[in-house]
C-alpha cells in the first residue's frame, strides 16, 4: 500500500532554515484551552464555496474572476443575511488575475457592499485563501475589526499561471533558480529524492478519486456549496470530479513531464486546475452571540514555513508539526486533516513523514480529484473540513498545503456545532 514508511533522508533538504516566527500571541495551549469558549474568540459564522469548474473546459471557462466573486458576494450576503454595512474589512485571496485589488473591490461594490467597507487582496500562491482568513482573524483579534469577510477566488481558465522571470544574476543562485521552476519539476524532484514510486502515487490518487466520486454521488458537497447565478445559469455541482476512475486507468496514463526524471507524475495523480471561489465570515464570539449569528467554528491559529524550493511539496510535513507544537496539540487530537494534494508524490511523502491514518486525511478526496484553483484552495479546505466535522460530530480540523517557491502553511480550526 502507498502508506508504508518512506525514506526520511533530507527532511530539511539542503539545510533549509525554518522560519520560527509565530503568527499571533495569546494562543491557547492544549486541547482543553482550544475547546474553551471565550468572549474574544474569533469565530466563523458562515463558510460556503461555489462549485468548482474544470479549467478551460468547465462551467466557468468563460467567466472572469470579478464575475465569479460578484456572484459569490451576492449569494453569500443573501444567504447569511449579513448587513453589509456592518462589515469592517474584506480580504480576498487570489493569485493570477491582473489588478486583483481593483477587480475584487469592484465585485464587492457591485454586489451591494457599501463604498466605506475597505478591501485588500493577498497572494501567497496556494495558501492565499488561508491567508485571507488568517488576515481577517488577526484584524479581529487585534481589535481592529469586529466583523470581517475572507474570500478567495481563482480563474485558472482566464488567468493561467504566468511563467516567473528574474534577471540573470539572480537566477544564477541555486535556490533562486529552483524557486521559479515549474511545479511539475518539483514533483519529480520529490519523487526522485524521497523514493516515492509511481505505484504509490497512483494508489494515493485512486483513493482521492474514489472518495470524491462517492462524495458527489452521495450529495456530500451540497452542504458546503452555495448556488450562484451566472449568465442565466445556476451552478450547484463541481464538474471536476471524474467518476469511474480505476487504478488500472491511472497506471496506464503517460507521464505528464517526460522531460524530467523519474517522470512519475501524470494527469491522474496530480491536482487538476480549476476555477471557483469561497467565502468565510468571522467575528468575535461575544458579537456573534449579541447579533444572533450562528457559530460554526473557532479560529485557533496558523503558521507558515519555508523549505528548499526544489522540494516545495514536502512543506506540510514541516508546517503541521510546527503548528501542533505551538498550540500544544498531539497529532492524535486532530480529528480531520485537509492536506492539499498538489501532486501525489508530495502527498504520499507527507503522509509517511507525518504518520497519520489515511482515514483522517481528505475523507472526501482532495485536489487530485476536486482540482486546485490556486487562490481558492486554502479557504476551500477550511469550508470542506468544517462541513465534514459537523457530519462526524467531531471537533478539530488541521489544514495544510505546500506553496510554490518553497513554502508551506497550516491552520487549526475547531467545529462548534457539536451535538
């Protein structure tokens, strides 16, 4: 099976230093404190996403980011019944559209959010959605906002990843050159250096495809998806999940990057590219109770780390232990892990290094099956994970993802809808 122990050599490759800065003060320590309910807790009162569309071929292939965001803002305001005049700040995670702040601001204003509500955008590549939630949570914790909206959106169809360029004398430095290489190259570097075979990658991919197909068939994602109206159509279902994927079909696929050895990455064991958006509303527990807002979850903490760029994908195996240590949790005390499946190579490595049961990880499939709209993924994992905790009547979610250029991020969120 793909979960057997992998090589542990070069856990921190090339002696890459880890960033030891902590994101916030006054963090709870240990499970008991994390589960406590305090008036100044930052809580999540709303968490929904759009359905995801397959890039270039799916339901949003002609829809730009501003139009997706506008539809999401309108639908979420109506569904949550939040008075937009009470919003103190908005942060949107997005990576690739030109002029992201302008289009996000325009989408918010056109959706009925008043001009005196400010907005910002954040781009930390694959963690951008998580960083949007983190930024709003920190603003609230610091007393600079009372109600905030974190959103995230990406159209890989209209804004595919640009090729990064740096000047010659910068690219001459080894780490600098590595950090601008294609992500497929980093997948092959992880597979090669850590001995993650094609067989194990395909096995991991099959689990993801199977789980996501079952989730779609059972209507599981319906709880987290908000229908949005776009150009006369209402979109309600992910069109990225492919039913009927078998292990035999995955094994038969040709390498996606034959130019880079060992050439184990395929279209079936790497994340798909997609389009979509998500939105989370946050406030203090005291204010939520005063306003009669439902309390779905509690934001606890997050962390960001750096690793050697050529092994970009291993970073969840660094970010998660760091985060668990800083909040005083054991890995066994986490009920669900949502770990982004950028590539099966890095996902398998992370599972081995973390040594956590696969039953706890991406229970409804991950990005290999659902796809990876880069700016959206960080917020989708929170939305998806919280919804699954509610179904299971369990408490603690840990999300994590690798980040292009050699970084990783992780967060802890608690479900507060325990029966």
